[in-house]
C-alpha cells in the first residue's frame, strides 16, 4: 500500500496545513514523463521517512486551486512545507540521494 497521500483542493487544509509533520508535495500530471520518473523515488522516500514526513501527490489537473496557490507552472515541482509554511521548492527530477538530502535539511 502506498504511503503517498493523494492531495486535492478539498483535503489540502486538513492533510497539509494542519499536519503535525513536515510535508513533501509532489506536483505532477498524468501526461508528464519526468513526473513518472520521479514518482517511484518519491514513493521510496514516503516509505523511508514514514512517521517523520508526510508525502503528498498533487495532480495539477485535479487540484488546480492548489497548483495556482503555490505558483506551480511546471511539473514536476516539489515543495517542502513545515508548520504550514513553504520551506523550499524545486522544479524537475532529482536523483534519490539528492532528494533525500534536500528533505533532511527541513526535517
């Protein structure tokens, strides 16, 4: 079972802003090739950091308000949120070691 939570415009407040854990959001789209490359890496991190980091997947076509709220113009976009505030943002695919290092700086 996936440890990645599906985030949409309706559950964003509850799953992200009200989260007691830092949140990694993966903004993607079904038609995006690089997003498909990044998805298994994000899934691995969700498993490895389970209990310390909430990982959410945001399909920009299913959650347009959330994408606009964060100024997501390109996918994949990764956003780290802690305490309801954006701590860092990255556009594009990252290898797993670099992504893990990037995430660990916010934890």
